[in-house]
C-alpha cells in the first residue's frame, strides 16, 4: 500500500504570528493587511482572546509564495510584443 504524502500544514505544529511578524514577513503595513482582508485577498487571523489575534504561519507563508509566483509571472515580457531597436521585431 502506498503511503499518501503528508500535508506539511497538518504534520508540523501550528504556529501563530502576531501582526508585527506578519508585517515583517509580507512587507505590508497594518492598514494594507486589513484592507486586503476586507477584499478577501489576505488570510484572516484567529482570535486569541478578547483583543488579540494571530495569523497561521502556514497561511502567511503560502500567501507570500503565491505573491512571488504571481509577481514573477507578470514580469515576464511577451516575446511577441518585444520590439528591437528602431521599432523592429
């Protein structure tokens, strides 16, 4: 019987990140984090108490990887649109 690959999000302990760490890892400001959460484009935090929240580290890491992937894909110039010197293709 073949063993299924393990999901790293379920095999390692869950680590919660507080907002300053999320800001440092993503490069986003507090207001940008909350604006993206409102848009549905950023992971939502877990309530830790009456006033505290924390983000799941694996979700933040996945968001960063997706942003890198999306950003690099968007940066690739299309070879059909490239024009050389004097407008030549």
